[in-house]
């Protein structure tokens, strides 16, 4: 029989490592990118997981899992590393024979040739000695004290590069030995394919150990990098102990095993064995191995293992967890663009943007766009498929230049037309409807406070198809009133500023060419810096995990010493020095988005009732759509939606009136009507999206319809500006005749 086993070029890891698990769960790579920690994941020569860190001095440090022998040899040779964890998992060993062999039990091994792989190095001597000891113990239990098998060391022949286990199998299948001692048990399917089987009464587990080491220089220069990484590894290990099936799938992929073979090759408790805490048992195993290696001359006799153990770093890592400073893994797949950025081609490979002539032209373009995006809306939400092609199309149709003034070549549509366009797009896809809101918001700020040079440049950029994102809001991490911590300070000369900070809820930033960033200057005044999307120091992460508006990419923008020229800096605070309609302009677009989503929900409800719902038992109606109570309920919902839309139109007209003649009265009236509309729209949209299931019935809740996206989208989007506050703003007018003024 001719047997050929291919040489293995990549070493399989001995253990399933928690770095890989932490990466898969998502919070570790997100945290690294958010904090600008320059880490690259890699697999070492032994196949174990690790991270490489490159510092400002170009020094490369590592945090990695490695075999205990390698770690001990590095320490013995004087390498400056620290032990920050140990993982111990139990891997099943087996004695294999050919399928047709008469050997069945341990007793049958008397005087047989039992092969075990060896490369002739001292490490293998320890491994073989352990295997002989394990078998002796098993044989003693069966009463065999003599006529034991003859151990045959299977040395490498030539430079075939075969993995040890492959050499054992080759020798067995070629008949060089009658049985082999396999340190890595094989899956049942693999055994059948190879024509081998295990002895029935031999079950043994060997400890598979991986030592987690960190460069001492890394701990000294950037202890926080190591501590945060260790904290994520610890939380991933905790997660593993509660998620057996998912961990087995991960381990199977990492170790190159069939999923159903993990627990037959490893212990059934593998999912509980990802922890890296240095326990007495683990440390004793390492100490014992050190002593054995020293006895055979593989290690120097004079190095201290205790000095290499860094318990202070692991304790600080635990303090981060205890203090709630590390996000607990959620096990949901993270976005591709949380770990890496969009391809540059997304921003460059585009058709020229269309120049819209005016309101009617803009409305027609919006209708075209809405018709194109509507069919895929539910699927994009369900799969969280980002609308990359759709955003290119939005720019191509000219729908990013809607409020560019006519003096600069734009259509300068009325606010009522802008509202109608947001309703149209949001009716088709609520997530896409939200993405350009901040774009138009910041375009309006340029009109209000920009210099002629700034207006000419940025309006020109937009008319060519450039999109603005946003970096406004921040996560405070506490219960205090919101405050801006992002700063902009003069740097290299009078005309250059340096911008640093971190933003969240950055809707549209991932898709944008420019990111307007809100920051505080030296005088604690609020300014806006327009930053090129790919400027040095800018990191955009799609780490948005909200229940709704799932494809808006409303995640994180991190800014690290970003250079900002004077011409890209706007004194945002000046908008609020006197009467202004800017706040009302920003809020009315949000209200329009919610109206569009509510209308889509009401239409889906009506369609489902007509086509699928059954009339209530005892109603006497021939169909659900003829049921009197349902007709009445649709009447209530429809009237409220019409009232909200009418008030929204009135608010839009008030904004345009304030724009034409700006004074305290027109500005106050614009704020009053927008606040009124925002409250009514919020109440109405939430009621309609919730009532969809009430009127459509139980079958409408089937996941295949995905109708819950309307409620999720409205519920999360209406949180932007709490509607409850609007009642106070409006109440001050109707009770005391005082308009509410928005300040920064």
C-alpha cells in the first residue's frame, strides 16, 4: 500500500487561545482602534496567537501565547520578557492501530512495536518519558507488569518537514510499527478516512499549556496597553465559560478540527479552560517543566522564574474590569469597518454629481432615489449591510447640495422642500434618511458664519459630490450634564490648530469626505473644525450597536493631534450671539425623518391587514379590512399623522420666514413651531410604529417581515432630542409669552 501524507507548513497551536477569542468577540480590536493602540494580530511560529505593538521609537514589542518550553528557553537566554498569564487545557491522547489490526485492548500490546514520533531533541525526551509513564500506569491497572510494548522512536528521515503526528501515522500505515502513541487524538471522521482506530480501553489526557508573555519594554513604556488587552482576554475567558457551543465552533476553526470533534479531541470542558489566571496548579506545572529541562541541560540553572511573573500588571487589568472600564463582549459579529477602514475607492470612484436647478428638480431626484433604495431597505437592516452604493448614488443625484445658496451654484431649496425630501427618503429607508441630516446641518452653519473664502471652497466641494459627516456628541461615561472634552488649540504658528478628542453617535462620518468636529477653543468657546476624512490622526470606526438605525454607522471618531488650518475652522458660537433659526433648522430634519418612517409603518400595516390578517372572532366582518374597529383605529392613526405633517409644514414655513427677516419674533416663532412639531411627530411616530402589530395581528410579528425595524428606527432616532423638553419650551410661550432660546 502506498501512502502519501502532505507536509504541513503551518504549525497547529497546542491550545485555543483567548487572544483570538477576544478578537472574534469584537471588543478588543475596537478598544485598540478607539485608543490608537498600534497593535497587529499575528500567529507565531508555533501557531499560537499574539499581538505586535510598534511604539513611537519604532521598537516592536509582543504580547503572545507561546509554548512553555519556548518561554522558558527565552527566559533562560536572558530575553527581557514577563509572564502575564498561563492557559492550561487538556488534550486527549490515544493509541492508534490500523482498522484491520487484531489489537483491541491494552492487554494486546504485549511485546508489540509501539511507535512514537521524535526529532531527537531534549524536549521530545520529556514528552516521550511522560507518554511511557502514562502508559505504564494504564497497563498496571490491567495487571500487566511485564511483556510491555517495545517503544520505537520514529525519527525524522531527511528533510520532509512532517509534523510529528504525520510521521506516526505514516509509520503505522506503512506497517513499520503495529501501533502508535498519538499525542493529538484524531477526530472519528479522520480516523475512518485514514483507516485507523483507537484502542478501546486507553483514555489519557495531557496538559496542553500556553504561556502568555509580554515584552518587558512594552510593560515599562505602555503598561496601559498591556493591562487593557489582558482585561479583554479575561472577559473573553469569562464569556467562554458560559457559551459552550460557540466556543467549540471557535476552537474548531482555530485548531483545524471538525466542529463535532472538539470535545473528542480535547476535554469536554474545553470551554471552561480559556482562562489565563496563574493558579498554583499552572505555576507548578511550569516549575516542574523548568526543572526537567534543566536536568537535561536545555536551560541555564541560574535564572529566576518567580522574577519573570508580573502579577502587578494582571491585578491592574482586573481593576479595569472591576471599575467597569472595559466593555463586556456581546458575541455579536462586529462590522468589517470596525477593524479596518473603508477602501479609498469608495470616496474616489464616483460619477460627477448632478447640479439641481431648484425645488421641483430636487423633489424629482429624491423620488428617483427613494424608489431605488426602497426594495433593499429591510434586507439592509436585517443583515446590517451598509448602504455604500446608495450613498454614492445620493451624491450622484445632487441630493447633497440641496441647501447650497444659489449665489454659489446650488438649488437653495426651501425648508418645506427639504422636509419633503427627508420624508421621501426616510419613507423608503429610515436609516439612509438619517445619514445626510448632519451634512445639511453643517452646510447651513457655513452659510451663517463662513467667510467668503470658506463658503466658496466648501460649497464647491459639496456640489462636486463631497459629503459631510459629523463628530458632535461625546460619551461622558457619567451622570453629569453633557460637556465637550474635545479641544482645539493653536499649534505651529498662528494659522495652524491641533484638534484632539473622541466622539460617538457620529452618523455618516464613515461615508464622508469631510468630518465637521465640535470642539472647545482656549476660551472654552464652541468651534467647528472641518477635517478631511483621511487626515493624519483621524480614525473612524463603525462600532455602532444600537437596536435601530442599524446602517447609519453612527459610531466613533477619534482625533489625535489633527492639524487644522484656519480656513477650516468656524466659530460656531457666533451663530448664537443673536436671534437664530439654526437650531430649528437642525431639528426639523429629524422630525421629517420620523414622519417618513411612521408613514412607511402605517402603509405596511394597511397592506398586511388587507392581504394577510384575519377578522377578529365574532366581529362579523368578511375580512379584516372591513372590521369596524380596525377601520376606526386606522382613522385615528391617519389623522394624527396628517396633523403631524401639517404642523411640520407650518414649522418649515416659519424657518424660511425667519431666514428672510431674522429678528427675535421670527426666530422665536420658528423655534416654537419646530418644538411643537417635534413633540407631536415623536408621539405620533412611536404610536404608529407600535400600533402596526396591534392592528396587523400576531402573524405580522414573524421575523421574515422585519416590521419591527420601523419601531426600532423611530424609538432610537427620537432620542436625539428628548420630546418631553419640548412641552416646557412651548408651555413657556403659551403661559408667559416667552420664546425658548437655544444656546451653546
